[in-house]
């Protein structure tokens, strides 16, 4: 960059407190980005999207691929991440949610096909199964005092075992009784991503504009302080575990309709890993107190684009995880640095 | 008290002290934090609670604000025996506290902290506009300056944080205010903000204050009466005018001396 360019930037840049020159311009640009936690990951998502659009060799922009990208790859990560963000913010984590994804459809299938439950009621109980798993996670974590990492590791394995045992490792057909409602949940091509966007909006508002959200931040930011202020921290954590389970069950039903199949392999740790990755890339801290829903949304979009786009341009799935791992590390380092910049900017 | 029905607490001390503690004790398992505390707080006064580390000052405070229940003993608030179910319950009865750690959430803004757990809501949303405005007004009223009510409290100085915690606690116009070391870890200048605030509250006369403190100079500046707590009970109760920093120091030094002698005796016999 030339000297004049440097000077122009130095002279027109709004606050004159920071360092000047090229480094200063970069710092100021970063500061602008850093003001909104979500901005960084938003820029990355847009850049990745454009990269694959410009790469003409693939059919990235075709309708069928866009449905695949948004409704198949991205939606489940977004929806599960919503629950994980709330849990991470209040200082907990749910490793079991991926197996709720797997077990909820089976549970519903057992209720309709073996116990004669009407379709809608079976769906309701399928969703309630997720809530119940959350209740159990909350009980062991909050009431008994087992760290949630261990609790949900345990309940995750239990659910995995339940899926394998009750299904005898066999897939099942979607019960005819529940087919009708499927188009609303997942069968219409854009339905999943519409759900994901709506839920994201709701969860963003809950986090930033309701007592529940503020108290979730408080529980993770200063547990003792939140208690001293009279916040029922246990209730907050219980609630967030139950919401995470509910979202897992909902994704399970979406997957069932989307694939038109109930498979024992649908439940795995992978869902949770993707969701936590999305949350972390989006600016959610593992230490609690900090996180954003919008950031996690775009974090999930980044993962979705990578999962969908790389095979299209001929990169095999094998090195994908190298990129994922690097992305997590870069995102974490960036977050730590941006937080520092942000705080310096506010002093 | 023939008219009192079950569930309704009886009048014990009508018209007298605003708060009365009788034989309060607190055990944590085998550890005894408070043995037998008898304390009274008169309407409108500032009571200084002093004592060695571990004497039970904070334990007593956390009982009085509903954070934890006593193992035994009675608390009589404005003549009625009460047993606090929670911090919220005590607050609803007019007792508010500023804890040693301030109970501020670093990640939230000044106004969000000031309304923590008493947010103004129009269901289901919190009303940020009105909370910002009221926070600003309240801070102005008590003379506390912050860069912005929208700043995260993490970015504020120790004195500002302390001032926000105190300003927050007087939001609901409590009858009784409990302050745990409101001047700890603060410079003279910053401490002056808080002392000013306490003096102002005292002058307005609507609130009675119990204040834990280490610094005797500050205690003598604002407190009307002083209670010394030693070994889980109150061993001295005098108006500020009838005691002196020397007397208090002497009592505490004596305590150290006794403890030292006991240790030496134990070592000799061992």
C-alpha cells in the first residue's frame, strides 16, 4: 500500500486513538468487524458462498444443490446449535443431543406401530422424549452435580444403546399415520431451512431480549453472582437442557421425513460436534457467559457450505476434517484476539 | 397474642428496632460459623459490623438477605418473625444486599446489571428503553458517573462497579440495606463515592444499613453504632461516640494474643 493511501486512511478514519498506517487500518477494520461478534463469521460465510458460486465447474448454484446445501447440510446443524449455544452460554454442554436425533423417530415409530398411538400424539411424544432426556441431563448435572460433559457423555451412550437394542439394528419405514404432517416439517424442499431461520430468529430474541436469555448469560458469566441476585440458576440450566433435547428430537423427525426412513445410524456424536463447531466459529465461548445465536447460524452455514461445496469442486471428503479442525482453531484464536480488541476499544 | 392465627407471625417487638436477630447460629457440617448472634438494627441507623476474617460477618449477612437459612435462631423484621425462603423473598420484604463480590455480570451492560432479576418486562420481552432511562436517572440521582449505561460492566473501574452495585440495591427502596465490605479494594477517591452515597442515604433516613468494614476510619465516618463479631458471636455493641479505633484494635489484638497463647500451650502439651 502506498504512503498516500496510508495517510488518507489515517486522516479519514473516525477515531484517531488507534495506531496509524497500514497496521492501523487493519486494526481499525478488525475493530469495526469486532464490534459485532457475528460480523466475522458472516463475512467468512459470504466469501465461501461466493467462492463456490464463482467456481463455474460445479453445479453449486443449481436448485437441487441449494436445497441440499440449506435443507440437508445446514439446517440440522443450525437447529442443534441453537440449543448448544444456550447451554454453552450458561456454562454447560449437551453431548447427547445427537442420539436424541436418532432415538426420537424410533420412539415415535414404536408408539404408533406397536401401541396404536394416533400420529400427531406420537409426534408430540417423540418431541417430549427429547425434553425428557434434557430433564435427565439436568437432573444429573444440576441436582446431583455431575459435570455436564460427563452426564451427557453417559446419557449419549445410553441412548445409543437404546437405539441399537430396541431397533435390533434395523431401519424402519416412516409410519403411514404420521406422513401427513411431514410436508410441514421437512418434505417441502425449503421447509427445513425455513424452520431453521424462524427458530434462529426466535432464539436470538429470547437470548437478547428476554429474562430467560439474560439469566442464561448471568448463570454462565458469574454463577455465584447470579445466585446472589436471586436468579434460580438451576431452573435456567434445566430449561436449557430440555430445550436442547427438544431441538434434537425435532431434527430427528426432520431427518426421518427428509430421508423417508428411520435408521439406527441417524443418531451419532457427529451432530453435536458440528453444532458445537458452528457455535464456536460463531463466537460462543466454552467458558460460559458469551455467545450469539446469529453467529452460530452463520457458523453452521460455513460448515454447510464446506460440507456441500468441497465434494462438488472435486475435493474428496477426506481432507475436509483437516479444514474443519483448522477453522475451529483459527476461529478460536480470532475470537480471543477480537475480544481483546473490543475491550480495548471500549475503554 | 391470642388473636394470632397459625401461619401469621406474631408481633414480637412492635415499634422498636427494624431488625432483631435472636440466637442466630449457623453450621456448615462440622464447622460452626456462627454460635449465638444477637443483633438489633434501629430505624434509620448505620450499623458497622467489624471483626476478624472468618469471624462470621459475611455468613451473618448472607443469612439476613435470604441467601442461606440459619441453623437456628429467630429473625424479627419490623416486629414480625420471618424466615426467608430466598433472596427474592427477602427482597420483597424490603431487605437488599450488596455482596463482597458485587454479584455483577461482566458480560452484561450497566443497565442490564442494575435491573438484574428485576427486569421490567412487557411479556415476553424486556423493556430496554425504559430500563436504560431509569438506570441513567438513578445513577444521576446518587451521583455515580459511568461512561454509558450501555457499557459492559467489565470495562468499568472498581469504584464504578461498586457504585453500580450499591445504586442497584437501593433501586427498590429497601428498608434495610446490607453492605459487605463496600469499600474493599478501593482507593481513597473511589471509596469517597461510596461513603458519600451511604451518607446521602442516611440523611434521607428511609433506610437502615448494616455495613461490614475493615477500615476503622471509614467505619467511624459513617456508622452510628458498632458491633464487633468474634468467634461467631457479637462481643461488643457500642455507639460510635462511645468507642474508639484504639479500643477496637485492642480487642482484636487481644483475640490474636489469646489465639497465639492457646497455640503455644497446645504445642507445649503435644
